[in-house]
């Protein structure tokens, strides 16, 4: 049986790197991507900037020339953003949308002609549990992940006639270096400054003590072998996964009260 060819965006660190290393060890043909030209640790890294149309088109064309096909796309590349909604600068917010929403859109548009031609394929978009709720001082980030989820839900139905599957995997917190790449907007005179700084410290502590990203990689492999994937998968600590169902059960106002208490607002 031919090895599945898998492309994982944002494969140079964090969850993406864990996915690439795990699937490579399992015998798949795996390519990661990185904005900067560098060598992957045990797997090849393509130089692709998901915010650049030409970079995406050329990188995926190169992959298809090498392998003749692409079976699975894992849209993992993303960046975080912290700051009050009032302080959010449109240009900075656009950068986050470019990476977290339009980046996956570009890569999907680039791989779909090949997947349609081979009448098979799987797209797994890495969202976030934050996409189910507007988190305080992470509103823009939550919005990007919510947007990616809605795009994927529509995409699933559009791709049914071509035997191409799509789903969203929404992780909670995992122990990665995400804090190093997070965009933080705190104007010097912001009335929210102290709260944002305190919340960032709290979030960094939660991430540091979180689960191994290997869990996400293992779930990815499970989805690859699922004939009819679900629309959404949740991954993370029990309470984080439960929070999604809890919001639906108790309603927005009561759930808001829980978040206010949790984040000491």
C-alpha cells in the first residue's frame, strides 16, 4: 500500500513539530512547513509562508511534483494574540487573521485541485477551544478560530461530491513555545494594562503545566484512519473540553460568569 503523503503547516515547532515527528515515525511521508528556510528534525521542511499567495502555491506545487499526490493537509500554522478589544489595532488584527484564517484558506485552495483529480483527500484544520467562546483579552484570537471552524463546516458539504473529507480539531492548552510567538498589544496608557499583564502570566503558567502535544498527533492519526470524520474533535484537559458543552447547557450569561471568576476579572 502506498504511503499517505501528509503536509503539516507550521511544522517547525510546537504541536506541528510533534505531529510531523509522530507521523513520520509511523511510516507516513510527511512534510512540514516553516516561514524560514531550515532543516526539519527527522522530516523535510518546505519553506512556505502561509500569508503569501505565491509562497503557498509554489511550495505545494513543489510537494506535488516530488510525490505526485497529496493525501492529507493539516492546517496547523497559527499565532496567538492578546490585548483588549478596545486596544486592538486593525493592522495587527489583520496579521492574525492572515495567518489563522486566510493562511489555511490559501493552502486548502492550493491542494484541492490535486485532491479532486485523485478523488480523495483529507483536510484537518487545527482550531482551538477558544473558538467556541470569546475569551477576555483574546477576542481577536477567538474570532479567528471561530471563523476557521465555520469555513470548515461549509467546506465539508461542498467537498462531499469529490470524496474529500474535512474536519476541525480544536485543542486546548498544550505545553509548547506558543508564548514566544504570541502577539501582545498593550498600549502604555491602556486602562486594561495591568489586567492583560496578569492574564498573560496566568496563561503562560497554564500552558507550561499542560499536556504533551503528542496527544494531538495521536488524534490526527486516528482521524486519518476514520472513514467518515466528525465535524469537530476536541483535545485537551477534561475541564477544557467540558467547557464547550457547559456553555451550550447553561447559556451565555451564566458561562460568562464562570469565565469572569476564572480569570479574576
